[in-house]
């Protein structure tokens, strides 16, 4: 991830797989639109990697979205 949250998010699949501690193959299965089986632990580890970077994936009965949380250890506010 580069720069502030307003900047471009630039993780590759390889970077996300590494941060989530899952195999690249498992990540590609998760991202595919096919009905391939994905372990719940894989989903959880990817979610935790995003949350550690201040990115929260939201899902409610009204829709889905992303929350960029600025109070993470890796995020420093500009003054």
C-alpha cells in the first residue's frame, strides 16, 4: 500500500497473499468468480490482513462497502 489512504492502493496478489499468509493459489480461488471451494480460514486471514492495513470490508442487508480506518499503527497523519 502506498502513501495515504487517499492515494492509490497498490498491493499485488502476491503482496496480499504474503501479508495474509495464504498461498497465491488460495487467494486466486477466493478472488475468482467461479464456485471453487475456499476455506473459511483463508477468507479470515485475508480479512485480517486488510484490517491490519486499516481497510475494513463491510456487508449489510443494505449493501457492501469499504471503510478506511485511519487509526492504525502504519498510518501517520499529515500535519
